[in-house]
């Protein structure tokens, strides 16, 4: 089941936004950080944000403003800032 829920590399050339709750005990921050680091080494354009007090159940609501800004910027043709 873990393998089925582990994302592969992001599509080449597409910017990706990754949000992680620092208090998430289901998807632990270290796992997401390792994924982001590997994707960055592979040339991905990742915008990574960690929200220190969020859990698996709260991260989506907290990240919405940043996700919307990321999408708006991308649709406007601006290159998102990579945190790689």
C-alpha cells in the first residue's frame, strides 16, 4: 500500500507545489522532504512550503492561499519560484 501511495517524479518541465504540515503524523515531514530533495535532484521545479503547526487534516485549508497564488502566477505565465 505504501508503494501505491508514493508519488513518482513530477512531469518534466511542469512546476509543482508541495505543501507539508509540520505536525503531520500520517505523512511525516521527513518523507516529504526526501521526496522534494529527490525531485529537485532530478531537475523538477518544486515550490515547497512547510506549515509548522499543521496536521494531515488541516494542511489543505491552511495552504489554500499559497496554492491559489501559485496557480494564478502560473496561469499568468510567470515562472514560479523554485525552492530547490
